[in-house]
């Protein structure tokens, strides 16, 4: 009897530690208004074994009165380099996302050397979920190699000790200059167990020749001729490919090579108003993205990277024109800020453009972005069989969008977060 009691106590402690005890609890949520993708419907919902159920189960552990408030799927950040595991303490960083209702995060170029610090704390019922690409594939001296080696590397030496140029290779990036290098390094790329593959195109129309004259150094990336081989290898390994792009030529080249996602929308950068057309998409570009069902992540916030701030009004016009074109052709859009502390500044950029109404913006943030980050999971909808994850907000976001900031309850996979 004593041994049985000890065994039961151990099991209880393990369940509490892992979050399984909370997840196994069956909830009845009453008096809630639930988002169905078009409007809000007042009904009762249940969470059973971490999943939504619209029919009453045989046993209910707890009843939660939602007080006529509004339930929406959790928010997402589909492009960030902020979730890294370095700088801000990991739990504080996680909490900073959760307080904004962000459950799903995607980092398309992280450094495993640092990210290993945060991975034990995420992808569980009591925390946020994240996917990582690890180091991206670029050309020698391409972006982001120069960024990491010449700008970031000196700042991390208090943690790593003295380093030499090249320390970030295999951590923050892999240089691929030929088919032979791709084959040689592929096993090392896969050894890091990336959730997807990130590739870099930048001013690809200038690859192997002189680009336009600029007082600002224009970035470069992979030889575009290598991209189809990389995509083929990634797809064979069951991994999707996200491409960093800057110009309209990068956009169409990446899609033609078979990538699954464009990690940026062109238009966020401009070095000279005379070259503005380099960043403007055409109807043919948008139609190609739509026909190929390629995702495009917004990254409007990336306009802060423009060196010549007098060009910002034109940059904003370029972004607006491109976004309107992508909307016209119903291209799949995900919300990602690139380097903001939260997706909220990116959402504000989208809101201020007034291209999308409140309903479209809410669907983009709650549903589309979640599906972009975790395409194999049943998330982003509040319906039978989907993960029982939602935010309860105090006002209707369809009448006042910024009610999204008035979060009074968060539930993840049937677990009420505190």
C-alpha cells in the first residue's frame, strides 16, 4: 500500500511538472462569443484532452463563465530574430510574447549555440510554440555572413571568448557557392535538425556582374542558379524552403525555383529613388505567387533598415503598392515583423494602410499566420478537433480592432495560462 502511494505521488508530480495534469482537465466554457472566421457566435464550447469539442462530454471537471466576452484564436509572429535565447532572460522573453497573446513564433535564421538555451522552455502547453530554420544558406560574403562576422561577432565575445572571423559559419549561416559545396555541407545543415530551410537572395539580378552605383553597400546572396538544387534537396528531406528576398527580381526568381515562402515582401528597402522600380512587383509576379500558392510574409517593419530616411515616404508607397497587388491576387499572407520585440508594430503598420478591413486583418493574424508557422497542426480555428487554444478579449475586434490588446484569459491546448 505504501509503495502504491509513493508511485501515485511520483506520477502526480511528473504530470504537474510536464503540464499533462492541466491538459487532461475537461473544461466547459459558457457564455462566450466565438470567432468563426466571419463573425462571432455565442455558444458553449468544451476542451477535452486539449482539443475543442462542441458536444458535451460525459464528465466535466470545471465550468468557466466567459462573461459574454470574445474568443479568438491565438496570435502569431511569422518572422522574427528576437526569439533567440540570448540577451533578455529566456523566460522573460517568452512572457513578453505571451502577454500580447502570441502563442506561435517562427525564427527563419537562428543560432543553435544560443537557441539551445530557450528550447527546453518552449513547445509545451504552458509556453509558446516556435519553429526554427537554424543558419541560413548564402554565398561567401553574402548576407547575413557580413552582418554576423563584422558587426555582431565582437559583441558576443563576452559570452564566447575571443573569436576569429568565420566563427559564425555553421552556426548563423552556411556558405554555398557551388553544387559541390552544397553536397559537402548538406549533412551538416541537416544535423542541426532545422524545422525548415532558409535561403538568401539579395539583388540576384546583379549576381556575377556590377550592380547599380550606390553609396550604401547593396547586399548579395546565393547564386540564383543554385536555388533549384537546394529546394530539391530540402523537399526530398520533407522540409519547406523560405527565401529572403529584397527586389522584385529576387521575388520571381525564388518562386520560379520552387520555394514555399518568401520571408519578406519586396519594397522595404530603397537606396536611391531613381532605382525604386527594382522593388515594385508586377501583376505577373503577384499572379505567379498566387498560382504557386507561395506564402509571403509582410515584414513592413523592415523599412526601419533604410539608411537614407528621406526615402521613407517612397518606401512606404512601394510597400503599399505591393501589398495591394498581393491582395488583388489573393496571395497567402502571414504577419511577421522581422526584428520587432512583438508583432504588434507590424500589425499596426498593416492596420494603418487600411488595405485590409478588421475581419481580414484578424483572420491573417489569428489563422493564416498560425498555419504558415505550423502547417501540419490543427490550429488557427475554434472548432471541433482543433487544439483548444484561444484568447478571450474584452471587446469585439471587428468593431474596434485594438480590442485585441484587451486580453483577459488565455487558454493553450486546454490549459488555462496564468
